[in-house]
C-alpha cells in the first residue's frame, strides 16, 4: 500500500510520464493515412488517459492520508 511519501513519489513519476507523453504527442501528427501511425496515436491517447486516471487515484489516496493524519492529532 502507498504511504504519503511513496504516494508523493509515485505522483511525481506519473506527472513526469504525463509531461513526456504529452510532449511526444505534440510532435506527432494527430491522424494520417498510415494505419501504423494511427495505431500509435491511439495507443498514446489511451496511455495518457490511463496516466491521468492513475494521477487522480493517487491524489485521492494521498489526500485521504493527509486527512487521516490531521484528524488523528
């Protein structure tokens, strides 16, 4: 299970992946006549969606850990 420190590290990693993938997508044509290029673009969009979902879940978990810490004191 993630603790707050591990959650922050994981969140940092996910943010780095999101930025890197977003930058790569910005340099890649959105759609073309090449089916392989289209498949890669679709995979990148799906990966970005999954990373953003993971970020949302990690944020929710880390925030809940923070709330638990403040209520226990």
